[in-house]
């Protein structure tokens, strides 16, 4: 039977005395479910990644933010790293409410992505359209993250969201 993201979530949950709850999201990088800790009833989010590369980028981004004690970027709530499993490619983090900044799997850590200037121009045009009047704020979010060596390439209204 092939390995599935949900099976890995179940394995991690079992090892950490967590009960898997509702699905919080899914996308090209993985699957996210809420969990409930059996003993305390505390909730967290588990994200299982498809591939090692995006897992490592996201884990390192959260570790850098944790080291700097960051829980907000430009007034956006940022999930806090709770635990991880390099074998299962799973990150456990706190659940945050809007306004929030989520999903560092598409980021590069320690260096800016190496795209031609034209690709960057097209990317910025697309983001200006997506965010409209909020684009200057999103640029501040991106700049603040770069101060931690986190280069956010995958920004969208689903991972940078307001009320």
C-alpha cells in the first residue's frame, strides 16, 4: 500500500498522543489537519509535506522565527513551531486566527530564489493584482521576513489574510 500524507499524519499523531480533527487545508506542498492532544485537549495543526525540499524550507523558516521569538509579522499572527519529524516530513504548529501569515513551504531560506528579472516583474504584477490596495502592506511583510533570511515566494490571499 503506498504511503499517503494522511497515513503519515496518523502515525505522527499516534506517536504524540494526538487525535486528528478537521482538515484545515491542502495544496501543492501538503496536507494540514487540526489535532487535539488527548491529555490536555489543546489543539495544534499538523502539516505533512509531499517532498523533503519544501519540508526542510518550511521547518527552517519556522525555526528561525522561533529562535527570534516571532509570533507576529506586521500585525499578522504567525503559527508557532511545536515539533517536527524529519522522517515523516511533518511539522506541528499552533493554530492561528486571522489576520495571519501562513505557509513557508514555498519560501527559500538563507537566499533569494534565483529567477530572471522578467519572472520577478511578472510575479510582482500578479501579486499587485491579487492584493490590490494591500500590496504595500504585503511588501512590508516580505521585507520583514527577509530580515530573518526567509524569502517568501509564495504569497497569496490564502496565506496572508485579514479579517
